C-alpha cells in the first residue's frame, strides 16, 4: 500500500497522505508524491565540497572517514597510510574496497582513527571507506556487499572471567 493512496478524512480537505505530508514539510503536493516514488532509487550523499563521510568500526577501533574525488592519496591521523600502517597486509586490506569497485586512484581519503590496535584500526578504516564509497556512488552497493565490506565485523575479545587466567584458560593444575 503506497502512502499517497491513503486518504485523510473530509474534515482535513480529503487530501491524500502524500499531499498532507508535502504541506507539512512546506512542499507542493506534487513533489511529495514524486518523492514517495523516488524513494527506491538511492541518491549520492555529498557535502558542499563533494566529500562523503562515513564511520567504520572493528573491534575497539572507530574510524571517521571522508572521501572525495582525487588522485588516490590516503591520509590517516595526519600521516600517509604507508607510514601509519607499516605492514603491507594492513595497507592491502585498506585498498581492497577500491580494487573491488574498480576505483583505484580515483579518490582521496582523509580519516582519523582511535582505539584498538593496528589491525583493528585497519579494519575500521576499510569498513569506513566501503560505507563512504557506497554513499558516494550507490550503484557500487552490490559489489561492495558481495565482497563483505559493508558488514561490520562484530567479533570482539571475550572478557576475562574470575577464577581463570584469561577468558577461558585455567590456572595450571597442581596435583600436589
């Protein structure tokens, strides 16, 4: 059932719900109906500078990521990502969303990341880049979703329990 098909009682003028919504938002009735029909098509989300923002998370790390069309320069906490993530595996992990979407070297990335270790931070940056790419170009959603980049990896370290050495490890047993 579409919102514009629902009618409102005669006391309010007998208008459709879409017309009433348009009036409440200060828009003409026709644009409210058009807006209800266009909801299926995702629109790019960009600020006035052409940037797209997203937040990525992994373990205890949280990354705030901004992407904009550029030359492929990636900056993490004010440093180039080659310096910040010294291990090649972490750098490869961060570049994966661009490679899968065939957008290598087309976007500049600026991000700040806090919490966790380097591996968790790299995962958070990758998650943030994937979400920002999805917002910047909605037609990439299928490719990114199939690669598993849009899903937040919810695995976290299990807490230590009392009477145990670690989360599950017992203290060494001594018979005598």
